[in-house]
């Protein structure tokens, strides 16, 4: 039975009853024997039917090298498989961090391995179990034998950077010791007391501690300072003997003072470095939340998350977007200006596709396709995968804290993508509902408007068929005129509907050419409704020759729509005037009437689709509210403007412009 199956069985056993008040904590480490400790703690949690937590304390002494990190990650994965909630905390005092976490989390039992519990410092510091008992006396501590593995295990030390660090620290220690000695010799010649000289050496040890990376250099510097002080400044000088009886005490105090001062300096430096690291990672998380909340679409969210991960880890990040259950082209985010061209796309893409299909991590530092250079993680919410992120692990794997923060960023990214998807679907649903509502309203309006003229046409045609001999010439002419007017109204309605459909679908194209503006106006006047015969229609050209660049058919439709509106909303004997003139580099067409006018509030709305206004139509025929909407769309497509103004002394004037066309004459 493998570990995953065993973990499932143990979780099923634990879930059989109600949880008790017990809460078991197992301590994680990179030791090979830690797996046995985790299994034992899981069985205890199952036996007590209790909550189960696994805790790793990251401190400055943890060696972040591949072997340790790999083993630690295996132990964390095992704890998760056995049903534990895995947590990571940071601090130098391991016992205090465990005790504080246990107190805040309501832990009742702590499970340790024997090798961990028996750790004691060279200076006789209390064992871990003793410290835990001191910090948290109310919590039961269980020590589990680690087996043979605990006896043969030794923490693997880093091999690749020790030599350079050793030489650097050794040179720094010697330099500070020499500097303290030279300064002390100067003080000695000036007649300073031994106490002043001792303080100089303590200062040298303190400065050494702030520069070097290990406590051993402070210890060596402290011992060397004592011997140098004894050799150079005590009587007899230039020997390691001292005549005064108080000097041995002086040497011991000097050594302890220098050593303790140096130890505290190193400890505070390590704590400062750890605090800076935690602060930086916290800032990364905070900035990630801010950037994701500002991102407007899926691509921006993925880019923001990838850049933040790259800043956090200082490694090349590759990201794939889930497009129709397949991966998009990879996007690379290198920490410097260029990414490594040795990326094996075919091999890495196979691993990324596996992650997409299985919703599980794979690649480097995992048990699945571990020969890949990158480790791939899914950006997911539940079973929905939005993309795959790859992290370059060629140099070394991630430590526990980096892994934890990486998962947090991916979780934030997945939630942002989920919210963006929901907002997009909601917006699409609202647009669809609005479109359906508009379509329903338009169909109702069209059916009503079509019924009225068609009824008139069919009734008049029926009368002509049945009673053509009973009508005199004048009556027949009136019936013919009514049929023609209603047919022309229907034609204009259908034209507007066709143009509206083309605009909505983005299919309205302009077939522009050089046109004489007066010809366009005259053509439009021929199509004006016969109802205009009851109005006084005037056309005036302030400039005889105005050439425009326009689609003549569409501009004719604009003039027809505006003049038809003037006919509809004015009483018989009203005046309608069409005027054309040049206005700088544009041609201006003004269509004014002497009706009741339009309020300022309605002037802002009359160009909206399906807006019919509040004025009563003179012939009582309903309007679709598409005419002026089409006019505005056509004029804007030509690069012109259109607006409604008050006409003096009364009425409304519609003014629109078209671009002039310059023609060069060759004589």
C-alpha cells in the first residue's frame, strides 16, 4: 500500500465520528525519520478523532539546499496526504515558536522525534522538550523513537559556497582584530588604562560579529583578543604570564563579555535578516492583492501574478493560459532582461499539459515528470483550472516559505480570475437580456406600425377591386394617393430597419465618392413624403458649388429622416427650410421647422435608439425611434457632427456637417 492510499484510509478512519477537543501537532523537519513521526501522529489523531496539524519552524540555521528541501517537501506532502493542516512559522527560537503556535491554535498534544527532542546546545542549553515544557506546561509532549534513520542521519551541509564565505569571514575577523590591536597600542602609548583597552577589543569582537556569518568567528575572536591583550598589555609584556592575581578574572570577564556581545550581535543580525525577508514577502502578497484587484481582464491578471512571483522568487516564470481546454503560447517573465533560450518547449509543454488535465503539480521537485526543468502548478479554483504557472528550478528548489507564499499568490490569482469570469458572464447576461428586451419591444412596435398602413393599403385595394366603378375620378385618385403614401412610409421604415441591423452587426460600410451637395439634397426632396405638400418646404443654397466626400445614398437617407420628422411633428402650413453652406473645412446642412420645438432635456436623448420623445405626432402614426439614431451613426461614420438646436423665432433646427472635397482643376 503506498503512502497516498494509506493516507486516504487514515482520513476515512478519522472521519467516522465527531471531532473531540483534542488537537495534535506534529513537528516537521528534513530528517528521514520524520516520516515515521508523521505516521505515528496521524494514527494518534485518528485514535482521538481529533484535529491534526503539521508545523515547520523555519529558522536561520536551516540549510536551504536541494537535499534538505526535497526531503522536507516530501514530509509536508505526506502530512497533507494523512489529513494534516500544514503550517509554516519563522523564528530563531524553535521551542518558543512551537509553543506560541500551539497556544494560539489550541494544541493539546505535541509529537516530536527523539533526535529532535534530545538536541542540546554546546553550552548546556535546555533540550527542546525541556524548553517546550517551560513555555507551554499545559501541553502533553510525546517523544517518538526515530529508528535507525535517526542515528545515521546528519543534516546535509551546503558545499558550493562554504570556501568563499570562510575566506571572507576569516579575513574580516583578522582585519578587525588587527585594527583593535593597533588602536589599543595607540591608547597604551597615550597612557589609557587596561579597562579602555579591553573595551576596544570588545568593540572589535562586536564589529566582527556584525560582518561574519557564523558564531564560531566571534568565539575565536574573543579568545584571540584575550591572548593578545595578555601578550601585549599585561606585565610582563610579550609573554603569556601575568603577575597580578586579578588578571585571570579579568581575562575570563573579558572573554565572556566579548563572546556574549558577539553572540547577541549575530543573533540580532540573523533576526533582522529574517524580519526583512518576511517583510518583503508580506509586501509582495499585499502588492499582489492590489494589482489583481486593479487588473481589468484575464490577461492582465495572469501577467500581474506572474510578475509578482518572479519578484518573489527571483527566477524565470513561464505562464500558460487555459484556452478552450488547451494551453496558450507560453509567456516568459525572466528576472533579468532576457530569458534562457535553452527552454525545451516540447518537453516542458508536455508537463504543463499534464498539470492542466490532472489539476495537480508536476515537473521538477515533484514525483511526476521530475526530469522537467520547471515545476508546474495549476491556477485553480476547485476543479476549474484557469492556467498553469511554471517556476525554473534548475539551480535549486524552493524552500518551505517560498512554496507557501507561491501557493498563496496562485490562490489569489485564481480567485481574481474567478471573479473576472463571473463579472464577464454577468455583464454578458445583462447585455443579452437587454438585447432581448429591445428586440421584443421593437417587434411589438414594428408589428403595430406595420399593421396600420397594411390595413389601410389592403382596405383601399379591396375597395378599388370591388367598387372601382362606383368611385369618381377624384375619389380614386385620393385612394391611390393614400396607398402610395402608406407604401412609401413602409419603404422608409424598412430602410431604417436595414440600416439599424447593419450598424448593430458592424456591417455598415461607406461607399464614398465626390458628390455635389445640391444633387444629394435634390435627390432627397424627391423621396419626401407627400404629406410635405401640406407644409411649406424651402431649399436654399448659400454656396452654389459645394463638393463633399460622402456616401450619397446614406446622406439622402439622413435628410429624408430629418425632414420626415419635421413633417410628422408639425402642423399643416408649417415651414420647413433646408439650407446648405460652407463652414471652414466642412459642409453644413441645416434643416429647420417652425413647430413647437424640443426641450433641452430631450435634445440629449433624441439621438438614442428607440427614443420617440414626448411630442405628439401630427398624423397620429407611431414612430420606432430609429430615424435620428441612424442619422447620428451615418454622420459620425462620415467624420461629421450632428446636433439639434432651437430655431428662431420658434421650432427646431437640425444641423449636421460633412467633410468638403477639394478638386483640382487642370486647364
